[in-house]
């Protein structure tokens, strides 16, 4: 089966969140199972300058403000996965992240930038840009690629099957309705049963409505987004799709996240030989200037600093954490008020609270390995990858019971502890009090080393490899490709 994956970012070339990790690992897992997979990505500097052995496939334009567009085919470094690069310098060759300028403002022409990605993907799917390789199925990821599904649906004779994956429903790709004519889509596509969402154009809705199948990145999130609490206004569209919506849990790349082989750690370790984890903790305390105390519970957090991630809840209970004698190591960036509040706490309690604003992939590995507990108190969480990384590293997650967090972490109830199935700590209500109770439970459990080690070993034994997810995707693909196609 020939599969075209469509996305904006990919690890290790360009990463702003978990989407990049998925695109860095899922294609490789599909290829390992026999699929013929290629990616198409925008020619952002971090991507266009790193993809190897690029050869020109075709040229076209003007389109979406770009006078000349070159489509190149190359290979990802290391993995060798084939990737089409949409080389449109006018739209993509600029500083900042894929969506915003260096000052944090969204690019004013994002409508055109991601319309280009969707248009190119759809015409690749139709076999018009590279007739030598015509996919059987196109898999688009998040709102940036959602328009590709609308273009495929509008293209006469395009028989390519389509799947759209929602990585976070809160980001919807909304643009003024008057921009719609520039897309070149039929007028009927701009309506309630199309791209229209509260008198705006929604690229996310294009994927939700026009893809043959819609997936989310965990089974629980697939159910949650059909409700007003988690649907972000799109619950009606989700309910209308019915059984076409399903959830497939993300995986972890064992080559990237493995405490036994991680070259960035001061000491490697495994579930059988945990001594190295203690060295990682002591080293992390020293690196951050925290009190060198291996008996103090170390709470780690690697996250965007937003209310979605429940960081305001953590701020509310931070005095309780400090009074308990525990420590907090945080890496993240986002809301300036949250950044300032955490930095103020670190200044007030330098022996117990350390904060690094920004993101450093190598340091993130050290933080996960050196922590005892990984905090993920999200108000909603489509899948969450941080808790999966933590489980692999024997760092017990403390999570709110939502989305993928509910699907992957087993709370340390008395029953779960007796049956040796507990792998972390969960709470339900998005309130400081509920989080505080979970924190104190974790601290109390940490005081029982034998029980804590038992939970660590169970956590590290969990299998969240991409093999299972890739098999689920292939089974889904097989349901909608042309009859008779060999899978």
C-alpha cells in the first residue's frame, strides 16, 4: 500500500510539539510493516536545509502568492524515509516557528501558506505532480493539512482514500470567510456541511468533514470530542461522522526514548538495574542548583506553559509541594504570566524549585530521567507523550484522568497496588484541591521504597511502541482503499 503522510513538522528536523514526534516515528513503523510511505512537508528552513539528496520533481506557479514553486523529493536524514519538500521561498523561507514569527504573532499569510500544503498534497494524491508514484491513501495531520482532504474530495476522478488525524481540536485554523474564493474550491464547500465555522473558514473542519475516516491520538479523546466539554464547538461535526471517528493511541520511538541507550544521560539504566536513575537525579539536582537530596521527591514537568496544561493548578499547590520538602524541575515556555509566576517561585525557593524557560530536547531527556514523578495535570490532553516517555524512564506520571492520560496511566489505588498494575497517580476534577490530594498521595508512596520500585518496574514494562499503532492504522487504511488493492 502506498501512503502519503501530510504534515507541517517532523522530528528531528522541526518540532514545536508532539505532532513532530508522531511524524518522525509513524512512517518508519508503517514501512517496517511493508507499507510504501512518503511524506509531504512545507519547505521551512529547518526542513528544506536538512532533507538529503533532493531532486526536482516538478515546478508550478504562481499559486497562493508564490510566483514559483518547486517540488523536490529527498530523504530524511538517518531514517531515509522519502519526503517531498514544497519549496516555496516566498511562503516558507522565514525565521520563527512554522506558525508564528519570532515575536509570537501568527504569520498574516498562514491562510495561503497552509492552503499551499493542502493543494500540493491533494495533487500528489491525484498523481498529477509525480506520476511515477501515486498513493493509494493520503493521511493528513492536524489543521495545517486539513484542506488537503477538501481538495481531494473536490477533485474529479481522484480515487485516493483519505484519513485525517486530530492531534489537538483546540487549534482549528480559522480565517476570514472572504478568503475562501482564493482556494479555488466549489462554492458549495463554503457552507455548514463544508469549511464554514461561525462565518469563518476552518481548515480543521475541512479535514473533519471531507476525510473518509477521522482519527484522534487516543481512544478516550475520540469519545471526549463528541461532547460540549471537549468538543471546542466541533462536537456536532464529530457526532455527525459517527463511527467514522476512532482513536488510535500514539506510540514512543524506542530509538529516541530508551534509558538503557540514551546517550544524553549521565548513567544508563533499566527496570532490572535502576542504580543509574539515582545518579541521573543527583546530577539533575546539581545542574539546576537544587538541594542535593536523593530522598526528596523530585517532580518534573516538561510542557507548554498554558492553562490547557493545568499549569495554573500547579501554581496554586506549589506552596504545598514546597512545604512537603519535595522539589520541582520545570522546562517550558508559553504564557508570559505563567512563566513569570514560576520564575518568581524559583527565585523564592532556589533549593526546591528550578525553572528553565524554553525547550531543549537533550535537557528534556535528562529531566525525565532525573525526576521521580512527571506532572501532566492537563485540563484536556488528546494523547500526551510526556507521560509515555516518563513511563519508559521509570518516572511515575501524575496526571488528570482525561484523553490519552486516562488510557495510559493506572492510578495507584489500593487494588491496583495489590495487583501490581499501578503505574502512576490520577485525579479527576480540574481543581487545585484534587491536584493537591494526588501530589500528597505520590509523596506518601515515595516514602515506601519497595512499593515505589515495584511501581517503577511495572511502568517500565509497558509496551507503547509504534508497532501496535502502525498495525491499527494499516487496518484502518485497508477498510477504505480501493477494493482489490493488495495491503
